[in-house]
């Protein structure tokens, strides 16, 4: 058998009466929709639930699937210890999912558990499902920092394992939407927040799961979304299946988006196998980006690709470089990304080469092969890399953090011969305090040690 269907549900603790203590009435539409979704799952009469949760332990390069035979959880963290649940895990299905994923090169397993208790991303869906009379074993899996396609492929492994063991199963994708819908909300406001929620609601209503895979990751980060990777695994679990999509509710009165949707499997549909379409869309996006690269980026790409393919640096510079590259000297940083994930970054604070061009050649190779945080870039990765080049202005000594601006200036902190640098206008670095703190950590400068400050501007190419 294959999956009977799937649901997308949020997990705000206050939705439970014992936690909300009346405040849950502010999201009554979500509560009503949750109960409708749970009633539908009851009708499917599942033998097992597969639940993906953003609040299970998460690793950058590994999917954790909960081990053991049973687990317990409660709402003690939210002042309601009397609200508790116990579950049994489907050991056979868990093993089958892991084996199939590992055979596809997807790193996943039961290692790395930090807390066996049920997280609230799992607990809250189960609470509503138990209320509806659904009480069966589960498989609980976390998310990772791996690509959207890898999450999708893990979902495919779930579906294949369910079919191989002839389980009657339902996938529960736990996840809130944006956390930045209102200025007076717990996480503040970002314009990307409502935009993300509107797009996610459209996808849930239409069932066009390819859009879950192709959403811009920087945009999603700015929206502070919660459940996208959970939805990507669900999309993979429904790979090649015809579904009837029902968007039951969407609201965000407290500044966090809550969406509830039901996807009923009605048959097979080969047009809904999204992996090839995703790969084609990604190749098109990268080709468009590559076609728009300026001479700084093209030089960085050529430098690293030449080195990875031949083991040698460029023996001569391209002839059509502008004089700003060939006649001027400056420090430069080269950064590599795969989608929005950093893949390497190396640079020089002050010029050490004869020109900006030579600086870029050397630093591009170092970013791809000598950043100690990452393994060297392989030939198979070259087409997926996105480059940015920051050319640094001369550092300027300053007397106070008040002379910094995280959007305009980078910072250099120095203590003796130890130095730490942070570029300006970085995602997630919103205050001068955090900018200085990160730079101190990078320089190995301990709290309480005296340090000096310098600022610099950059010309960013991307």
C-alpha cells in the first residue's frame, strides 16, 4: 500500500487549552481546521504516522530519526506538565526508511539523539490526532541543512518503505509558516513574512509542490519560516501521486503564520514526479545567473574551475579585464555558496598580490580548496556553485562602535597579532553588537580582552 494522504499542520503550544488558558481562542479558525484535518486522518485509518518536525534535533548534514521503542512527551516547558502523551515507534518501518535512504546516499539514521522526549512540533499534532481517535505507532524524523532536493528524496524513501512493508500510512508535516508577520509579534516584522505566507498558502491550496522546492532560500530566511523543509519531505512522500488539495485555514493573529491543509491521495499521476522538473528549473536558474556575471565573478569562477580540473592556477589572466582589476590593488574576499548555504570563503584584509585580479585568482582557489570548515570542492560541484566577490576599501581606525553601521561597514577587531574580520551587510547580522561579537570569535579574542576597531567599506559583486 502507499500513503493514504498527508496533512500540513502548525504547532503553537498555546493552541492547547492547558497552555493557552483562553488565549487559544485567538486562533479558533486554526483549531477548527486542525480538528477537520484530524478527522480526515481518522477516516484514512492509518496503521502508522510519519511525522516530520522542525523541533527535533537538526544537523547540517544528517537527518535524525528517533530511535528506541517508545517515547513520552509533555507540555511542562509551557507550564502544563499534566498534558502528556506516550507513543510507540514503528521500528520495522524506521529501519526500512533508513536503509533505503542510505542506499541513495542520503545521510540519515538514529544517531545523535539529544533528548528522547517528544518535541512540541510532534506533540501538538499527536494531541489533536489522539483527540480524533487516531492512536497508532509513529516514525519521527527531523530536518537538516541539506538541499531541498535531498529532503524531497528522503520523502520518496518514506513512500517506498511504506509500500514495501504494505503499511497503511499518513504523513504529518509539522511546521509553522513565517515568524515575522507583525511588528508587535514575538519575532518582529519583515516584509518577506506576509509574502512567504501568501505563497505557501497558494501552494497548499493548489498542491503545486514543485514550488516548495524552488522558493528562494534567502527570501525564506528573511521571512523566518519554520516548516518549509518539513513540507519538502512531505512533497517527496507524495511523489507521483494524484492528490486532492484542501486549504482549510491560514491565519497569523499573533505574528506567526499558521496553515492547515489536507492532501488526499486519489491515484497515481506521473506528472507529479518533481525531481526532474526541479533539476531543470535549478539548471535554468544557474545558467541565467552565470550569464549575468560581471568580470570579477567570471574571473573567480574561471580561477577555481581551472584549479579543480587541472590542479594548476591560471597561467595568464583573461585579456578583457577592466583596469580596476588589473591596475589597482586591494584586499578581496571570495565566497562560494550552493543556493544560500556557504560552501567556502577566503580573503585578504589588505592586498598581498600585484593586482585585484591576482588577489581574486588566489582567493577563489583558496575558498574552494583551503577553507578548513569544508572539504575541497569537487568537479561534480562546480556547476552548482554561486560566487560573490567583495573588494575591500582601506581599513580605517575608529574609536567607538557607534561609528559602525552593519549595512555599510565591515569591521576588523585586533588584539596583539590576533585579528578577526566580518564583512558588512550579511544575512542574520543585524546589530553592531553581533557584528563585533562574531568578529571577536573569528579572531580568537576572548571576552574581557582589550581590542581595537577598524572599519572598511566593500564593493560587492555577486
